C-alpha cells in the first residue's frame, strides 16, 4: 500500500505545448495549440498571444500579426508587432532600427522580456551583434540566454556560449530551450559532442514531431561527423516536408557535393534557392564572393599572350 | 515463488505430474481423483471410484496409465484415454499411503498402514513381492530412479533402504514367468530373498512421513513429525545422516529434491512450503498459507515446476521466473545469461558475452533497459520482498574479449524498476513508489510527483508508462503531467513497435477468473483493440509491417491493430520473442538460448493487406500462397470480402454460393454449369431475376424445366415467338392448362377454341368461338350439340374483348444495370492475360543488361586505377605522423589567439556590459592550418587560395576556376536553425573532426580522388562516341579539379599525378584530332600534314579501345598515301592490341599488302623510332634533346616560343612558369 499521490497543478506550465511547439519549429502546431488552450490568467493570455504571433512571423505570415495587434494591445505584443514589421518590409527597416535605437537609448523596462527579445532579434538580423548582446544582457529569461548563446556562436565565441549555457542549465536543465542551446553549443564544440547534439535533436523529434528545425539540426550533426549517407536520409525527410526550405536547400548543396553527386544536382538546389530566397544571407554572401572572385582574377595574367 | 495455477477442492493427498503433457493428477481426501491441465487451467477429467481418501497417485511414464491407492485398501490402475479403471489390485490390509510405477519394469510399489510394502506386476496383475520389516504404518515407499533400490518411511521413526535386485533377477532371468508363478504362491516364503533391507536410517525421533531418493546422487531426503527434514547419504555398505534442516514448526508432510538445482523443498502441517539450500543447509524461501496445512509435494520430472497439495486444494508453482531479462535495439539483442550480459547480432547470429555482471544477488535479473546512445544498461533485480529490490547501472565496455569479458564496476541502488527516459537520464521507481530521475552518474536530478503507481515502463524519450491498480498512464517526465490513461488491469509487459507508433500492453493472467489480455494502443495511448486469451501471454514483438506477434504458453499468435488475431503455430515449450523479421521469429527459450523459429506469415500478411485494402498484395497472395482453407474463406465471408474469397475457391459449390453472395452472376453461372444441380439453377434463377438478368433467368428455368415460370418470363419480356413455342411444348407435354394459358397469353382465340374442344369442353369452346365472332367455328360446334340432352349456352351480348396487350418492343437484352466500377479483383483477374505481356516486356528489357556488362568491361580496362583504390587502406599511419608534424607549426600560430582577453564577454562587474570581441572562426583556423588551396577555398579565402594555386601550379587565368571555386565554397558550411525567425547558425564539417580539438581543424573536402577517377569513365565514353569537344571539356574539368584534392598518402599523390597525365594526353590528342579534321586536304602537302597529325596521335597515351581507333585511322591514311612501310608499323601495333576479329582480319590483309611493297612513297615529319614529345600548341614533334617548355600543371610540352602563354591544355596555367609543384597532401609539406 502506498500513499495516494496526485499531480501538483502549480508545477505544470499550461502553455508548455504552445512554447514547446514554437521552439522546436513546429509553428502550425504552436498556432493550433495556442488557439486551443484556455489561459488561466490575463498574463498567461498575453504570453500565449505572444507565441501565437511569433509563430505566424516564423511562418512569414506577417500580415496576420500586423493586422491583429492594435495600438491598444499590450507592450509585449507591440514589440512582436515591431519585429513583424521589420521582417515584412525591407524599406522600412532603417526607420525601425533608428526608432529602436532611440528606445534603447532611454531606459528600458527590463521586465518586458518580449521587447528585449524582439529588439535583439532585429539587431541580430542587422548583424549588430554588440547591440543584440547588450539588449539581451538586460533580460534573464531562458530565451534571452538562448539567444545570447546563438549570437555568441555566430561570433565564434564558443567559450562564452558555454558559460551562458551553464547558467541556463542551472536554471532548468531539462527545458526544451536549454536542450536546444546545448545542441547548438555542442555542434560548435565539435568532436564527441556532435553525437550528443544529434541525440538532442533526435530525441525531440521522437518525442514531439520531426520539424525542419530538428531535421536540419540532425543533418548538421551528421555532416559535421562526415556521415554523409545518414545526413541524406534526414535531409530527404526535410525536403519532403518542405521542398523550398532555404536551410534544407543549403545543406543539400553541401551534402550532394560530399556524396560525389554530379554538379548538376547541386546546381539545381542552388537555382531553387536563388528562385525562392533571393534575400537569404547565404545568397548575399555567395554573390559577394562571386564579385570578389572576379576582382581577384584581375590580379593575375600570363606574361605573354598568343 | 511464482504460483502458476491453483485449484480449490477437498484436501489433496496425492499429486503426480504428467512427464510430457501439461497435466497433473490430484487425489483427494473425498475419494475423487482429478486430472487438471495446469496450462489451460481446466479440469480435464474426474475419476471417482475409490471409497474414502485417495493418497497414492502416479502417472506411468510412457503408457496412458496411472495408479492410485486409497483408504479402501484398493490399488487401482486406470487408463486416462479410456477414462476408466482397468483393474484393481487387492492385498493390502489397511490404508494405502503411496503408489508408484517403476520407471522400467511393469511394477507398482505400494506402502500401507498394514506395515508392509508391496510390489505388484501390473501386467500379470499380481503381487510379486511383500517387503516386511517396518513395525508401524509405512507412510511412503519409492523406487530408486535408476538402481534396484526402494526407500521407505514409516511411523516407526525409521527410513529404510531395500535392495530389490533379487526380485529383478528373478523376473529378468529366463523362465521368469515360472518363477513369478512360484512367487505368487510363496510371497512370504521367497519374499525375504527377493528384497532385503539394506540400510535402516535412524535419526528422526518421531514418525517419518516421507522419504525420497536424489535423482542422481546417493542421497535421501526425509521429513518427519519431529518437524525436521533430514538429508542422508549412503554407499554400498552403510548410510548415515548428513544434515538436518530445522525450521518447520509442525509435522513435515513431504520433502523432495529439486530435480536440477541444489535445493530441497519441503512442506508441512505448519501451513508453509520451505526451500532449503542443500549445500548451506539453510532455508532460502518460505511460502505460507493462512489456513491450509500442506500434505504433499510433487516435482515435475523435466520442467522447473512443483505442486503442493493442502487442505483446500493444490497449487502449481515455480521457484523463480524463467523469463530472461532482455532488450532489443536495432539488430542487437542484449540478454542476461549466467551472470553475463550477452549480445546477439540478429543478422550475423554472432553471440558474444560483452560483460560480466557484479554478483551478490541471489535473485536473477528481472528486467533490462538498454541505452544505445551511451551503450549503457539498467538491470533491475527484484527481491522476494519488493522493498529490497535493486537495480544496477552499467556502462558496457566498448571492447571486450568474449571468452573472458570485463566485469565493469556497476552502480547499484535500491529501486523497484529503472528505465531510460532519455540518453542521459533514467527514471527509477523507488520503494516508496515515487519517481526519481537520475543522470548517468546515478545521481538524483529531480524527484517527480506521480499519480499512484506500482510499476513503470519505457515509453519513448521523456515519457513513461505508469501502472496503477486499474490502468496505465502515459506520463511526460519533463512536464510532469499525465498525457493519457487507459483502463487495463495488471499490465505486466509493454512492447513498443520499432517506430513507437504502437504499443502492446500485456496484462497478467489470474487463473480462471481473469483471462490474459492484450491491449494495443497508439502513441497517444488510445486503445485500438483488446484481445483476451484464456492462457498466459508470455511475450511479444512487432514485425516490420506492424503486426504484433505474441506467444502464449503454447502458441505463437498474431494480432493486427484492428483486433484480428489468430494462431500461427503451436509451441512445445514457452519462448520469449525478441524480434520478428519476415518469417523468422527470434526468441530466447527458458534455458536462455537464442533460437530462431520459422513461421508462416501468410495468413496475417493476408489479413493485414485486406485491412489496409492493399488488394494487389492480396491478389498476389491468393495466386501464389497456399492459403486456401475453409477458415480463410469463412473469415473472408464473415468480414465482408466474399469477392476476395471467390478467388480462393476451387470448390464449385462454395464458389457458387460466394458468387451469389457478392452478386457475381457470371461466376455463379459458370459454377452452376459445372455443378448442374437443380437447386443451384433455382437459386441462380432467383438471384438473376433480382438483378434483371433475364437471359440467365431463362437459362435457369430451362435447366430446371420450370415451364410455368418460363412461360411467364416470355410473356413479361414480350417474347412472343418463344411464348408460342412454350405453348407448343405444353401441347406436346399434354399440359392442358399450360397449353391454354399459353394461348390466353398469346391472345390466340382459335387455339383456345381448339384446346377446349379437344378436351371435351364443348360449351366453353363454342362460347369462346361465338363470343370472338368466329362464326364458322361456332356454327360447326353448335352442330355437334345434341339438342336433346344439351343446351347451347347463351352468348353474352355485352362481352368485351379481352386481349393481352401486344408487346411494342420485346425485351431481348437484360434489364439495364447500374454501371458498377469493377472491383480490383475482377479487374485483376481480367488482366491476367496482360500480365503475361508484361513478363514478355521484361524479357525484351533483358538484352539491355548487356550494355551494363560493357561498362563493367570498360572498368576492367583501367586496372591501374582499380589497384590504386585497393591501396587506399594502408595509409593510416602516414596520415597520423603528418598530423603530429603540423601541431608543431600550429603552436607557433597560436599565441595571438590566446591574447584574447578572457573576460571580454564577462565584464559585468562594473555594471557595464562590454560586448565580446569576435572569436576565431573555424574557417580562419582552416587557413591557418593548411597550405592546400582547397582548404582555403572552403574557408572562403579566395585571395590566399589563388595565391597558392599560382605559386604551386602556375595558374594565371582564374576564369575557368570560377565555378569550381564557388561550388567548393558552397560545400564548406552547413546550416542549422537556432531560435525561430533568426538567421541560421553555420556548421563547419571538418575532415579531422574526431581529434582536431578547437584549433587543429581542417575542412571536410568533399572532392574525392575516386570520384574524379570515376568521372574518367564518362570522358572515355564520349571519346569512344567521337564527341571530342565535349570529351575535352570534361577531361579539362577533371584536370582542373586535381589541384583541389586532398589525399592522404604517397600512392594517392602519385595517382593524382597520373590522373593529370591521362587528362593531358587525351586533351592533347583530341584537340589535335579536332584540329586535323578542320584542315583542308586538297594538296599533297596538306594530305601529308594530315597524315603526320594522325601519326602523332598514335603516340598519345590512350586506352587500348581508343588506340585501336586511332591506329586504324592512321593506318588507313598512310595506306592511302602509299606510305606502306609506316602503315605496316601501324598495322602491327594495331594487331598487338588484339582488336575484334573482323578488324584484325582486315588489318592483316592490309598488312600483307603493305609488306609486298615495304617502302614509303613520301617523306613525312614523323619518325616512329625516334622518341618525341608533341607540342600541344603547334602539334609538331619535339624530338629528344631539343628545348622544350612545359605547363606547370598538366606537364604538356611546348616549343619554347610559347613560353609565358596560357597552356592550351589547362587554359589556366602559364607555360614554362617556375612553380613549387602540385600540392594535394599535407605529406608534401614535410
């Protein structure tokens, strides 16, 4: 005979499914869950909406966000709207950033984590990592830390990323975000950690559902371990889910070459990418490199001509 | 102790296991003998002839017999097949306590309260010997299992051992019958010499109730009213007491040796069964009942089964679980056997011990959970007292010696069950029934509050199944909440499908009251089906098609998720399924031996295909499998697939009824024709009528000679001609009323009149004729009336004409039916003919294979390369050395990076946040770590890459390299997504990722020498096809790629260089040939130039296939130019290459012609005997010793005038440039 046990309700995050779906990149599911859940408090309701709209942003459905969030909406949602506006129109970006700079210059409500996240996201897109990190530094939520880690990794500061990760792990080691951040750091660290990173992605797709985010994570791990055939399976699955997902295409460009496939195969993926995602950083870099190549070529010439 | 079966009855005084079948006999105090099937838990039979308690009971080992002895002084021998007592042996003068068969001779041994032991011959049905000597009741007497000995126990406090060899000799000697006859008359006289007391064992100080021999050792165990169990040893001359087991606190009723282990079992009136360790003489287990005194024990001769009889029934039990602990991952089975963890590779059947387990527990491993990521196992051990259960966490050693595996230090903690929930976490259900999550160090990470829970099971990453009293709950460990619950009591095992999409919950069997249950649920724990088994369900596994294969005590069965289930085959002994693949069931048996059983999966595959509506599979099986059977047909009918069943059936009768059932008139007609039975035609007629298929209806009526119905059919279909015919037939048949009816239907009045007249209905005939205005006829009839006797009837003046309506449009086709799309089966059957054509198509395709064969041949030509690839294996050592060399240089590069302020990112102490500076990216490291151009391109450092290519191989024109550069760059970095809506993070695949650490990285190259070599094939094919310009382009692409290789050893460096040479030779030769073809050939000089170039071409190093072509061209040109001497040279070279027969023949002819006039008509700039290089720009020979300029990459030769220009072969390098040389391996920098 054992004492009857019951689940303490306070321990359960009622928005778990919403958040979890968002972080693992299952945006439609996030939206579905958000529409299903009945938040118990007004704060939770705002939090739910925040994830709902961010999921729309991740799906590039900016109009929904811009239309839905009214000037009367809460400060958190305004921040989300700002990010949506930034993402939606290229020509307004400078103005939005200037406006944001002004806001940041004044004292910021550090409790409005959403604002910090959105501001940092904009700065990160602007490649202004300093400002992004400065902004994130003011927050202490798991997501702020996760974003800090991402920025640090893009700066190749694995050492600092690991420190930040340690903080996350102290706060909640099992949280989805902590797990994901662990995987990012592990990929950057490389070596034996790659397998750990792989397991994190794989376990999540096992447990929840396999998303493009998780699949590309797995593929990155495989490729970092030179397991090209294995990566092919994962990327194929990703391609089946969405045939024009830019990161999948980029990874396929890498993969097909390592598998020794004909150059035409690789070029097909490159063309697809050029077709659908002109503004992707990868292509920006690619074009810049082409120009650089042409410029450098000029420096060489034969001593005699026929 | 595990109770397998229990009965409730009057007091059980005797028990006997059947040696082969799952049966046990129980003799009861109320005179009844029961025969039970303990596996099916059913009472098979009852034998009620004894008067009063039955104490002795024993199965015969071979015959369908058993013997019983009771308080009615009777020994009865029964045949359980005939279900009756065969005969009764009389002789004892008091209660009979035990009766046993001899294992070999036709003897029965009985012990009685009359103080005697008797031996009976059950064939002659006589007493052959009486053993006297005990001076109180003899409670038990048993034969020795192999020797001529008997042991007996008596209330006179002794145990006696008797030698009965005399009796055996007497019975086996010739003339035994005679002796026996003599024996019968003189039992008392000769008994003494037949059986003598050998040993008298004294030691018990109260009456002895039971004594038994050890099955193999010279030991005896006895139990007595002094509450002791004693072990005795004996030899030829004496017997002595070995030890005493004390513990029972009332009379010991029975004591037996464990047939296979060093254990003794005893039971007693103190209501307990005790198990004793023979060597330690200590009690190891005690099993108590509340109210029932125990009276008897039985041990199964072959299985680990025991039975005990008590005041209110009996129980069949095992001492310990025989289920091995195992876990399956991928192709590997892990299982515990004899303190070893073993690993079985299903594919190779390689079975190895991977580690030795820590000893210390007397209990076997109960369950196992395996973690493939960390190669670790959790082994749970369950103690009798659950609270003392423990688990061990082991990390399986990576390498092991199977003969003498390591015994790694495990981590042991207390806990009921431990299962993995993630690669680095496991859950433990502790003895307080709370849930702990632990890490790989066995440290508690967190405690989770769970709903009441008595057992936990694996449920995929991050989840568990929790079992409580009446259900199973899917619990998310991370969120700490229940996700779903399903009601099912006493789940014992949980089996997940490989993709964890389905789970089978196997629930416990509680004797007859609660049958075993299998519930199949999906991932969300929604119940899909429930299956009940009257017999214990032992184990199960999912096959690759999603069918659950499970075993009961005596069957292998299947279950579909739809709930369909059935028997696949029977089993002699229980097995534990570990995996199912195709028609192989992998399992462990009770001895923990891995076995593979073959099953016929056709039936469940078939049903699965039906459920999934995969009709082409169904059809395939119908056509190819030997599935046909009444059960399948019945199944199909029951499940509503008569159309499928139809295709199974050859038996026309079944076919007919199935066809009717699915309304397939054609098939039914076919079957009816074959059967040609009246009842069939009738049924078919009915069915066809319902469908309006009146042509078939007509045929049916015809066959059944149902004229009435046929006539009516013709009427309603307006078929007047046939209707008239029917009328004629009726006339012939003398069927008057049918005939008349026909006439009525036809509206044929004169016929009616005729009929009426013929049958003597004169007045009716007259009336008919008169009414219809057939005056002549009426008149004639009227005259026949005799006015005396007959009156001419009045014609109704108001008569109305009654005529059947004439058919406007006779129905000669069937009634229109709705067009039903043909079912798959009909279509498939109809397509039978087409299938044949398909097969033919395949044959047509077959010759295509030869094309492949040719390819293979082509590959064989490149022997050099094949060998080279073989050599790939032996370069490991070299590569490593080189790595070491690099490290030295690396250290020199390092310091600047170490200068980076460590606290750059952490300057928070002052309250100001100082953003960190950028770190060193892996791509920068790549540039630092390598001097190979490709590493720099991959790193995106085009500037340094170009510098390297310039310095190493003299590239000055980078234009053609652009696409190679861009392509290479694009494979340098992968992508992975961090947070949503943020730019992705970049991964850096490195070729030395395993041991490069943070600073020594080098990029994964992605361009392999073998790939380039493979690409040669394409170029060769283009060359053969004569597409020279394309071929040149491809050769050049290969050539340009060579400097972008990274190889590991000298051999590969040499191969890379060889590859360049091949490309160069082809490019030079093919460009020259292209050039030659463009040249005019009008003048002799021009023709001479053409011949020269053709001759030079033969000096390029080409594949034999191509050389043959080149030589033939040159040969032809020179022959035409009448330069026979040189032509003959070409001809000889050509023949040396062994061309095709017809080419060889022609060549020989030309050669013969040339040899007639071995001279050259014209002087050419070609001397085949003087070695030369060919200028790749001007295509003139550069004979040895003349100045030559070379291309630094391709090695193509040029006249010195071309120095400084771009190489014609590579189109990127500068001719005659001074360079370092090709660098494709770190080896070249040492």
